């Protein structure tokens, strides 16, 4: 007795989630950034490089539907987890809602650059529908795996300035902003997974998440590569030229696939947690690139649809 001060919130004084390494002072906050009118100055907006542009365009197409799915899954656990994690889930949902809104606009810019993204969107819809048909706990482990993939890529994008070297300025800022918040909330899905499986054996938990990570990663790599080659074909790049250029980009320089291989492997280590590496310095580094705008507290039932309506009538600048 006497260990809890009178000013301590009882919920915060509850035992931490077993296995979690999330910093106690982590504050997940949504920076309500607006990039709807940030036109792509060039069809190949990443430094004039068609391979880099195809990579980021293919990735962006996954975000609106993918992050909507993540939000839906975690919201179903929000009322049963400890209060600290419940607050982090609320922060996660707020961040993902704004990310989805901004990537909807970004994807419209892709279409205005005369790219057909319908096949990429259909592939994503099929994947999400398949995952959504599974039991909720399987949807959660899929979310946990995909959030890890997103977080390690986000950390790489911030840490290695070569990814956005000579990119269109406003698009670079948008991606750095998004990446910083992915780093900030990288442990939320994992902590929810730890809590939801708290009665499982360590072996069962490890085997389940590991098998799912392998399946998710293979599907992610296959479908993103397929999407990249679809976009490259629309640029008139195909065959050996497409393969050589893509493999050089992905594995040699700036090598987003090769440089994220080690943090991907770490997911399988005993005792893994996303916050075993405290890289909040990357958030500060990304924020130094733009003026942070802390969003006002949104209504609890605010959705991507309502967020998007704010700018839906704004004319998107035509891309040359």
C-alpha cells in the first residue's frame, strides 16, 4: 500500500500488458495535415524516377481501404482493453482516418496523371475481403503484421533521405508526415494482440503470428510488385528493362526492400515488441520538415467519410 500517489489515475496504475515495451510517456496525437491541393508537379514525382514513383504510388493505393480495415478491427477491442491502450487505440484511429483521407486525394492525383489504378484497387479489395471473412482474432493478427510492415518502411523512409531526394516538395512532406505517425503508433496493434491473446501459451502466440507474417509478407510483396509492374507498363516500361530497374531500386539503391529485411526478421525473435527500438527521434526528424498541426479533439464517431467531406469539393490541381 502507499505505492500509488493520490494524483495517479487508477487505470494508469494498472499492471502493464505483459510483453509490451511501449513507452509509458508515449502520446499518440493526430496532426491534422491537409495535402488535397498539393499537386504532383511531374508524372514521375519522385525525382523523375519512374521506378520510385511506381513504388510509392502502388503503396499509396493500399492505404485508404487498408487503414479503414485496421481502424475497424482495433475499434472492436477498444472497450475491453486497459484504459491506456484504449486511449492509444483512439489516437491510432484518429491518425489512420486522416491518413486515409489524404491518400484518397493523393490517389486522385495519380489518376489525374493518367494512370489507371483500378486493377490495383481490385486486387486490394479482394485481399481485404478475404481477411475480413476470417475470425476477429485472425483479422487482428493480420493487422498486427501489416502494421509492422508499414512501421519498418516508415522508419526507413524518414531515416534515409535518398527515398525522397528531389521529390515534389509537398508530396515529400505528406509522406514524411504519414511515416512519422506510423512510427508513433507502431505498437498499438501489437499491444492489442498481446492483450487479446493473454491466455494463450507463448508457443501458440508465436507460431500464429509468425505463420501469418510469412503469409502476409509473401502476399504483400507479390501484390505490390504486381501493382508496380502494372504502373510501369503504363509508362511504356516492361520486360527485362522493368525487372532490372525495379530490382536495382528495391535491392541496390535506395533499396527499401533490402534495408527493411533485418527489422522484418526481428518480428520472429522471442520477446519481440515494436518498441524494443525506441526511435521517436525519427518522429522529431520528420516533424522538422514541416509545421506540425495538432488536430482539435474530433468527435468520437468521426469517420473517414466525414473527414473527407471537408475537402471533397476542392478542385484538385490538374497534373501535367
